[in-house]
């Protein structure tokens, strides 16, 4: 007998008891028949009516939204943002949760990922279980910190700027994003029409008045004349992802850790205005650099950690940064040109590191992209025998996988800190400090 064709369950409703939070901004529930649901817009312990948004009778799990709350959890609040909720903007995950509750959810996710993927408990990694808010982010219940200095708007068929719905290409027009930093909001992107444009990325630098928009036209589309509410430089993104200057400077100037950083269009810089200073402080406290040491900054971007390391290892020390992005390497070299003990190499870490001829280092910082560093890179790094390694991670699953590889290579986690640098979303930033097992 062959299986019947799976039938779509989209739109079906189930009354469920909501179980634990999972990585990805949803909670887990089961239907009476035992089907697993990944439910958004809910909280552990709630009783809700969940409406299926994705999946069929053959799916391993179904995705769903909590459309009616029958029994609310104590951390539930009225979502401050009018655009959040089932079937609406997908930019935030936890608008319906009090700030302290959001951090507890993140703590639960990180604890679960460490246990499942690395076999580590909070005690094993020297973590007290807290997810620390950024200074100044403590807001009253029902208010939202305006932290996001880079916002990518999608444009609908009528030229209106908005944000995409969750797991969808559909655009929800908005008139204001509550988590956007004031410098982004005051550009007035949402009040303009954007004909023939697919996306508008708005950037507001911290510590300078630099503002920038990156426009990606529809295929064959022409750029409009851009007039916003503040002076702004304009860049165009081509179909291959290349960035071209249309008007103004091709970079913004960011201020952090008492230096000015040039960040080229589309270059990586932490999105939360307090993140660069906070992460540098956490990394340096963990590494305790000494004069004369040799340090590596892997995935160094525009040189943030390399600069901090160079100040601390002094004239007799040395710092090597490795970064794959060509534009970021030019920026890093420009940003650190006054420090002749810093060298920046371009290329993939796992290719460049073996070519440098470096066989040992005192300190290593890694800040890999979301997917993590991976086993091969971890092996190369561990082989250098550094007395301390600081691993900066924006994804708890990738962090846990890589920590497992490090423990297999003879390192242990001395301390872990987690920071809520993406309030209202399920994302967080972690800093793990490792040392060799004696």
C-alpha cells in the first residue's frame, strides 16, 4: 500500500498547553494526537489556540501562531508595537513578553543548547544563568529600547517601505519601527515612496552624524532621487551584491572604545549601539592581555578587537587580524594604521592561518559569522596553544557546537557571559573565555 498524499494543515486550529521555549523565537506544544507544534506569539505554560501556518499531515512538525490566549503567563504584556502579532511583522519575536521574561527565555534557550549540543551545564562553563541587558536598555513595562542602528526595510508593490512577515517575502508596511535607533527613525524612510526599489537599508552611526542608505533596485529598476529628512549618503547595491557610491561618503564613522572606526557600506558592525564597547570590555576582562604578547583576531571585521588587543599588548606585542571581506580589510588597515604592531591579512581563516607560518600565540579572539567557526578552524586555533581564547557568538547553537570541538581539543570554558543585545528578538550575543585544561 502506498502512502496517501499529505494534506495541508494550514489554517487548522488546535487548543494546546504550551511547553518549553525553543531556539528560534517559538515554544513547543503537542496536539492531542501527538503532533509537534512550533508556536510563535506565546509563552511556556500558556493555554492557547494555535493556528497552523506551515505544514501538512506528513510533516515532522507544524509551525503555528497563538491566535487566542486562553490562559496567559505572568510575563505576558500587551505588545507595545502595533505591527507585531500573528501574520504581521516578523522583525521581533517577543514583543508580547516583559523585558525580564525575554531574558529568562534566552537563558533557557542557551542552557538547552549547551546541554544538547555540547553536553555542558551552566556550572561547567562558569555561567550564572543570567542574560545581561545592555546599559540603558532597562525600560518601563510596555516600552521598547530603541537600539537598532541598522534597519533593512523591504518595499511592497506600491513602493511603501515595511518589514517582512515571519518566514515570508510578503511585506508589512509600517510607519515606525519601535526598536530602530533614533538616528534611523529620523531619516523618515517609512514616509517616502520607493518605486522600483526592492530593499532600503538605513544605517545611523553611533558617535558621529553619519547616516547612510543602501538601495537595492528591482531587477532593471532605476534609482529614485533620494531626499530624506536628514543629510544622508546613498549607495546602490547591484545584482551581484556589489556596492556602488551614488552620493556622499562610501562609509560611516562609528565611535567605540575611544577610537573612530570607518565602516564601509554594507560592512559588519554590531547593530546595538552599546555592543562594541560592551563586547570589547567582556573580551579583554576574559583574556587579561599582557605586554609583549602575540594575539590573533580571527574574523576581525574592521578591526575592533585587534585595536583593543594592540593597545594592551603594547609596543613589544603583536596582533594579527584575519578577515575574508576585502572592503573590511581595507577599513581595518585604515582604522589601525597608527598601530604598526598590527597586521591584517585577507582571506578565509582556515586558509590564511596555516599560510602565516604562525605555530603559537598567547591569545586568540574569534568572532565568527552566525554559522560558527566549525571543527577544522577550531582544531587550527587549538593547535596554537593560546593561554586564553575568547569566542564571541551571536548564535547559541553554533557556540555550543564549537565549544564541544574545543573541549575535544583540550580546552575548557572558564567563563561564559550572555548579553541581550537584540531586545524583542530571540537573538543574543555570548562571550566564552577558554583556557587549556592543565
